C-alpha cells in the first residue's frame, strides 16, 4: 500500500529537504496543531508558483468584474475617418465643379472659331447667274469676298472684345477698303455685293439697311455690311466664355441660396409652430392640474370659492417677465379649453366689484372618476428577487439605462413620455437623488436614461426598478458611464436639483396598492 504522506527518510532513505523544497518540513508538520492537516503531495513547487501568481493580484468581486466588462464592451473606439471623409467629399465636389465649368466654357467657345476657308461658306458661288464671267474674274471675285470677309470678321471681333465701338462697315467704307488693296478689287465690289445679296444663305457676310430689321428688296437698299462670324483671339474668347459661365454659375448659386433660405424659413416656421403647439398643450395640462387641485381643496375646505378667475390662473402659472412672450400661447390654451375640455366651464362672476371670467371644475361622476384614476400604465410587481447574481453590490457610476419601459409603435399622443417619467419618479419616490430623466422616444427597446446625484442613489434606483413588471413588460436596468451620459445629454451636466412626482396620487402604483389591499383583506378574513 502506497502512502502519499511521506514522513522522514524511513526505509527509503530519501532526504526530506529534497522532497519538500517549497513546503513545511516533517518536523513542522508534527509540531503543528492536530486540526491542521497538510497534504504534502499537493504542495509542489509548481502549485506554489501558481498560488503566488493567483493571489499576488487583487481580485475583484464577481458583480464588479462583470460591470467593468460591461463598460469595456460599451466603450466606443474613436474614429479617425471624420476629417478624411469630409476631405474626400470636398475634393470630389471641387473636381465635379471644375469639369462643369470646363464643359460650360467649351460650350461657350464653340462656334466662335474661324473655319479653314476663312469662314466664308461658299459651296457654289458661280451658278447660272454668274456663269458667263471669265475664269480670271472668278478668282478675283473669290479673293474680293475673302478680303471683305476677313476685314468684317476682324472688325466684329474687335467690337465683341471691347476694343472697338464699330461693328459694321458702310458700303462706301467697304469700297474704299478694297480700293486701298488694289484697283482690281474695287471693280469687283459691285458684283460681289450683288452675289452676297442674291445668295440668300449665311456666307459670313450679312447685308443690312438703315435699320437692323429692315427688309431689303434690292441691292441698292444695302447700306452696311456686317460679319456673322466675329474673329476673336483665344484670350478674348476664353474671357468672354469665362464671364458667361461665371454669370450663369452666380445665377445658379443665387437660385440655390434663395431656395435654401425659403426652405430654412419654412422649417423655422414649422418648428416654431410645433413648439408653440407643444407649449400650448403643456399650458392646458397645467391649467387642468390647477383647477383639479383647487376643486379638491374646495371639497376639503367649504369656505373656498368653487371657481378661479382666469387672470389669476394665468398670473400663477406665468412669471411677470414672460407674460408678453407667452400671450399667444395663453390665448390658444384658453380657446382650446373652451372648445375641447368638457370638465372646465367658463362663467362670469362679480369679484370685488368687477366682473371676471372664471373657470369652474365640473366634478365627474363616481364611475367616471374611477376610470380617470386608474391609469393605462402601472407597475405590476417584481419578477424576481435581487441578489448578488443579478444585482451588483456597489454602483460605480451615477447613471442608469432602463430598457422595456415602452413600445414607441403603440404610444399615442405627443406627451406620452411624460407619463413614463412620472412612473419612474413614482416608483423611486423614496429616492431624493434623481436629477435628470431622458426618454428616447424613437428607441425600439423602450430606453430611458436616468442620472442621479451619486452612485449610491443610482444603486437605490437600480434596486427599485430592475426586474419589475411595467405595463406588461419586464424592465431591466444597467449602469452607464458618466462621460458617455454627458456626451449624449450635455445639458445634464448642470442638473443637480432632485426630481419629484408632479402629484401625490401615485397613479402608476395603484395596481400595487390594490394588490396589497386585497392581500391584507384576505389575510384578515
């Protein structure tokens, strides 16, 4: 039989210092109390090294370690592609704009160049009308037309480029120009002029009378000659095309700016109207709360008047420096109550010798009152008990993220998120550390964010909310880092005033009170 607890050398004659290099010697084991039993077979050098490494580091408790792992998973790595993205978009826009200007410039420069034949479009200048002239006269007439065309094109180009105020040549000036070139050109001028007039096509030279729109019936009516294809230098054409393109781009930009201004103004008007409508509904809710509270006070104190003057309600709800700004909203709220609120009746009463319009709260029947008191969203008890497995013992952050508080698809109205906030404050009514609540109305998970004064208050809210049933949904809560909370809600930095429920009815807790009352009654019976 093998004994794992080796004592002294014994029959084997083994040195105990070699067998127990990192453990107690046998003498120390014998000297130890009887209750301390040391298994030397498990105290090897490798085991001691492992124990030193394991216990050398501080070990966190299991919930705290899970919480830190949760923060690490939620940590968002910073992205460096923000500037690169906008730089690439800017370069792409600049390239598109450059090619757009280049294309428009090309379109503006088209048609201004001179053709290889000097710009004179003559396919068959010598038809049957001039078929009887000699060959040398034909060549001379062609040269005359080319000389005249070049002179008119140069003159029109100088006029278009701004270096000359004259764009046309009179018949006398054209004849004098050809005479200076040579007497042979002067003799062919009349024949060339007759050919231009009778051709009827755009040959680069246009015959004009005294007026630009005058109809010419005879060659004798021609007073001026004008080029239809101005001859301009490259820089002149480029400058004209650039000015034209720039002018069109400015008009386009002006149109875009005007459209943006109109859209921005319309968006501003829509936003302002929505904000005024929201403020109007908030004012209506405040007025109803004031009238309901006054009615409850009248039931307790019979000496109070069962109505309230409308100006007094306004003065109690709106500060003096805000009354001018809130006048439109107040008037809309008064009109809304008169047209849509059956529980409020407007009357005329004489108070202090003057007539006042007053509001009277009409007490509903008992059945209606029960229907109004029972809310549609209530807390329905705890799903499970909190322990170390599902609730961290200590909170490392004052911020919470609550899930499954609502379903955005099923919510009705514009102020439903206020009921969610009210339900959280009522559930945590004994917690004086909640300073900020934000309902993500577009969250499919029904998320609500809560900030407390300290981690202790956050832990208290965690225990009150986590694992509770609310409106048929299981509510779960987790902690959220403070820097991430402030990054999402910057205005929460300055929130330090504890929030409280708006009334003492605790409507969302009515189901729990009903269950508690039934349990007590059954226990008493």
